[in-house]
C-alpha cells in the first residue's frame, strides 16, 4: 500500500498486481531443468479496470498520464478524444475516470499534476455498470462497487510495474578449483543470483551443476538445479544466465570445443534496511543472529518465499513466520501486504490456501498480527470482505460436531515429523487454529466496522474453544491429546496443540506448568526436528519464563547447524543425523533446503522475548519492554516500529532504554531497589519493578539483575 500520500505512484486494482507478480514468482521453480508449477489454484488480474477520483481545483491544471494498456479518459461524464498523454483540467469540481484494458499484465495508471496525482486515495473497479441511453447521456447512477486502489513504490511514469526487477550487484567467487573433469566454483556462502560466464567461446555444451553443499554441486545425477547451455559462439563474449539460482558452489563442465575465462555472478536481492539488531556478550548468539538475518534477507524477494533453492514458492505457513521475523528485522510493511494479498487471491474460494488447512488459519491470524504491529487499517479495510468469504467457506466445511477435519482435496500439514503423525479425523491442532482465526475475525470485524458480526465471531470462537477442552483435554494427564476419530479421543499426545495453547494464553497457570512438564520437556513425546515448529516450541517456553533453557536450545540447535558449516539456516535439522543425512529430504539425497525462511526464527525469539519488546496496542501506541538475560551477561538491541526504533541495553547492573514512539511499560527484575533519577516506578513484588517509558527520553537505570 502507498505510504507516501503526497507522492504520485502507479495504481492498480488492489491485489491484482500482487497476484500477477506472484504468478511470475511461483512459476520459476524447476526440477533439474523441468518446469515445476505450483499445485494450487492460480488466480489472475482483471483485464479491465476503471480508476476514479473526485477533486476540486482552484485553477486549471495540466496532468501527465501514463498507463500499462489501452485506455480512455472521461471527465465529468464526457469522453476525451484519443488517448491523451497530457491534458488540462479546468478549475472547479471534477470527476475524473480513466479506464484501462490490459490482458497481458495488470492495468496500471500513473498520473501526475501539481495537485492531482495517482495514489492510494483513488478508487478502482473491475466493472463500472454504467450505460449510455438513446440520448447519448451517460447514466448518472451506478451499482458499481469501488475499492481503494492498490499501489507500491513506482514513483514516475517510466517505472512500469510489470517491468519490476530485484536489484543485482556483481560478486566474485572466493575459490576456483579444478576437480573431477570440471571446475568447482565456491562463492563462500549461500547466495542467490545469475551466473555470469566471462569470455565464453566455441561450439558445444556448457553445464552448470548448482549446490548448497559441495556434495550436491558435485552430484551430476542428483543435484536439484542445473543448467545445460548449447553454445555456438565464434567470438569471445560474456554471457549472463537468464534464470537466477540458489547455490554456494557451482560445478562447471564443458565440452572440449567450448572455452571460457572465468565465472562470477550477479547477486539478486530486494533492497531492505536492517533496522533490527541484537548484540550480546556471546559470540555464538551474535553469529546466529547474523546468519538468521541473512537467511531472512535471502528469502525476502518479491514476496516472502519458503526456500531459495527448491520451491521458491509463497507458502502461508512459512510466510506467517516471515511476517513476525520481519517485524523485528526490516519492518518492511509492503512485503507483508504483497504476500498476504497474493496468498488470499480472489473469490470464489475453492480450496484452502496452498491447499493446506492450517495455512488458511495462519492467514487469518497474520492479518490481525499485521494490524497489531503496524497500526495500518487499510489492509483490513480492503481485505475484510475476502476474509469473510474465506471464513464462510471454512465454516461451511465443518462436520456435524461443528469442527473441521480433512476433506477431499485438503492437506492437513501441521509439520514434517520424524515419526508417525496421525492427521485423520478431528485434529485438535486444527480446531485450535480455527478458534484463533475466529478471534482474529472478530477483531478485524471491529476494525472494519462490521459490528453485527463481532459478537457472532466471538461466540463461534467461544463455543469451539469449549469443545477443544471438552473433547481433547485429558483431565488425568492434564494435556491435550492429538485427535479424535469417530468421536473417540486418541491416547496420542503431541506438542503442537499444547504449545500453541500456551502462547495463545488459553491455559491457566497450573495447566501451563502441566503442559510444560508433561509435553514440552518430555523426551518421550514426538520430537520436533524442523525449525518451523521449533519456532513455536521455544516461543511457548519463553511464555512460561524458561529463558535460560531457550537460550541453551538456540545455541545447541542453530549453533549445531553453524558447526556443520551452515551459512544460512535450514528447512530441517536433526542433531541425531550424521554425514549425508543432513542434506537428504523427501526421499532424495539433496532435496533439503539449506536456506529456509523458517530457519531464521532466533530473530523473533531474541527480539520479542529476550529484548522483551512487543506491542500491546496497534502500531506500538502502547508496548511493553520486559528484558531478560537468559544466561547472557549483557545484550544490546534495537527493535523497529512504524514510527522509529526502541533501543535498549541490559547488563547485570545497568538498564538503558530509549524509544522514538508511543508510551511503553518497562518491567524488569532487580535484586536491589533500582536507582532511577527523577523517575517514579512501581514495586510489583518478587523483585519485579515497573515504570513508564515516554518517547524521546533516555532512561539509565542502575539495577542488579538476577
């Protein structure tokens, strides 16, 4: 959405450009040179869009018009001749409508004048429902539904949205080695971009085998991605490949008739500012933060994608974690909006998002999270009707017990598990996510102004939450069981429902302690071996206050990947595996992604729970700062917000805080009474203290942290 209301930008029907751009993104995947499209519903843009704006001018004004497509212009109901690139609008009350047709790419409009220009205040419709009667008069009234136009950052007439490309910069390999009849090129760390072959000449075949590990690059039979080029080039020339790839290593083999001088690459990336930061006395944690941030940047492209090597697709479960990581690293709201818009797509609804039941529920939850972190109502105002239609579809698929279970075409995912994970019947985890989704719907209905549905969604959530406890809470074990089949609860206990119920705050303190003891810290319960669900498992343990344990787990789990040479974090890591097992997945030796968005979760855990910064009202109008050291001697953190940063430094005897925004509440532990000059604070008992944080004030506090 346009954050620069006083700057012109190209506009389009909301969601259409995101869907079109997402189709380009999702259809770049190849498997050993074979096109591999996504297997879910693909939407498209409206080919005809009308843009509309009412305004008043004190004096005539010349405007410049640029479009992607064919168009006509109508001023106050009167068609203007031809397709004017410039026109003068007279003084007075005006109603300008520009209709654009483009079958190939989303119809887009850029208009610039002194005071009149395209931005997010313009309206758009895909059907104007107007007519011209026998007298030649255009209808005065219309049943057309107009919605606020979509936009991004295209600030001049020469920036065509359909020509958007990520930025690139040259990079050189760190080593080149002749090996096994070819050349092994090492770029030093996981990277993404276009190989550039310098001084290419001759006739024959030129082969590139890409690898996230050296073993993968050297495996001509099993490497996941490769390029075979047929060369017929009598003169030396440089050649840049047209398809970007993920790799650290490239193994190059060429026919005897083909020669080249060297290989480099164009690193491809989305330019983003690293606003969040975390530093501490532990060099391993600092390295984990840096590698997590790099992993996050590699997987933040036109959209938040899963991994850069294999899928390169936009998955809702992966993206939901990326949103949260983004709020503590980049705070780039356009990336969140683009991704949420693409994932939702268009009506009519015919399947779950990405075909996965849980991924639909994550989408609902992420919309409200977006509002909480950013304070932006616009996305909800645009997408609430699509939230309603998607939720109506979900509710229409409930069984006779008012719960959801996998039906034909539904993928109940939950997690990749090293062990049997039963997904039959009524799975408690899906009911829990649906309950949270209904709560999110109630909150979004309130923001949108659908006051009739607020109590309806709340009541549905209350009823489902009751069933969650009635049907799945084992009173003897004091934990949630995994599922019910034909009304019979299973004996199986898994971590998923139990840990989510903790940070959703669905449990009493006594129940949380039981779940922690009997599930989270119980090695007999099916272990989690993906960073995807380790994210939530460790969040639950942060919510129970087990910070020392979580810090040790971060060091052990993510540190374990670093010890194996990781330069970005993986899709899956099982410390029990050895050797080549670390690269294998999906029954193939190198299918595992070694750069996966959900591997970057320490960014969120360290920012939200160790720096302790989180919003308590939309857009950080109010927030809390509750830092903990968790075994560290000191930490120094910056957490970005919509209107500046929150900075803090914490050591065993000092606490410093300064915020650019909102009104915060600082809560902290000190074994001695803190020394704060001229500042009032509350004693909460048990060595806990609380005080208010005002914007643009530096607070220096002497403490003794336990």
